C-alpha cells in the first residue's frame, strides 16, 4: 500500500478541460487504468470534489481522493498569518471640572479648593507715546498742498 501511494503521487497527471481542473491517478490493481479526480481551484487552495472509481461512487470517499488532496495540500501549504495586537492604552481618567475654584470630594462629600493652573502669562510692556511729525513744515508744498484734506 505504501509503495502504491509513493508511486501514484509521483505519477499524478494534472490537466484542465471544459469542466475544470482534474488529476489522473493510476489504479492500484490495474496499472493501465487511470481514474479521473476532479478538483476545484480556489485562491489559496485546491479542493478535491470527486473521483471516477467505484469506491467514490458508492461511499463518496476513496484513497484516490485522499492522495490527490494530500498532494495539493503539500503544494499549497497553509500560510501562517501573524496577528499583531495594538498596544492597549490606559483608560483615560475622567477629570472633574472645577466649579468656582472648588471640586467635590468623592469619599466624604466635602469640598476642596483646587489651584487654578495659569495657561498664559500676560506681559506688560511700557506704553511709549507715538512720535508726531508735522509734514507741513517739511518742504514747499505751495498754496494748494492741503486743500484736498479740508
């Protein structure tokens, strides 16, 4: 039996016709007889569906189907997919809003004073008076120099 498996799997003929993919495998008793094992081709595997031998006709399983399926499984080895889990973040602790500088204490129900954090500094710059320049004294504008502004 073991010699038959080795010889049969080495001599599998793979072909395709109008119906689909099939494999021809040699009979164990009669070396001149070949059985047709039908297969369905999927994206990552090939699944054996039927055989033309009497065993498959009566029992819906046979050694030819198992040998051809083992042959395809050896070719299409399952791919290991490693699932990388995202790092778990610590749950965000809900912050309590201060009310008029006070926060309710949970355990005994009393109120405690909360320091207010200063987010921005206010910088005071000394105010300098602006320099005012009289343009009328800076040249000869004639008599109609500022008539547009009046």
